[in-house]
C-alpha cells in the first residue's frame, strides 16, 4: 500500500472536517463535535501553511543546488588546468604542496 502525499492527506482531512460538521448530531455522542471539527480544521490550516512553506524551500534548494553545480564545474575546470600545469612544471616531490597525491 502506497503512502499518501501530504496534499492528499490534507484534502482527505478537509473532507472529513466537513463530514463531521454535517453530522454533528450523531458524532457528538462520542465527543466528535463542532469544537473537535474546529480543532481539526486548525490542524489542517497549519499543515497547509507548513506544506506551502516546505514547497517554497524545496524550490529554493533546487535553485541553490543548480547554482552550486555551476560554481563547482567552474572550480573543477580551473583546478584541473592548474593540476596539469603543476604536474608538467613542478618536480613530483613538490606535488603534495599543491594537494596532488598522484605518483605520476
């Protein structure tokens, strides 16, 4: 059985709140009344706000990850160029000074 998404769970709970409000007479015998429905609706509203905030953060994270990937690519390109030049122009015994662990 697949787990429900946040949005599906929120939607299902909103339907439940309306059902509770529409059937208070029967459900109030077991303390599922208007006050309970109002509390549940408050929980739904909180979850909606948090879910929206989370989606915004996911979008920002994706954007920042793309920015980081571009910066890493530029850094790696320059580092690779420097590595080649160092290995050509510097004695192998000094490579560690540049963070190069290669043996040749």
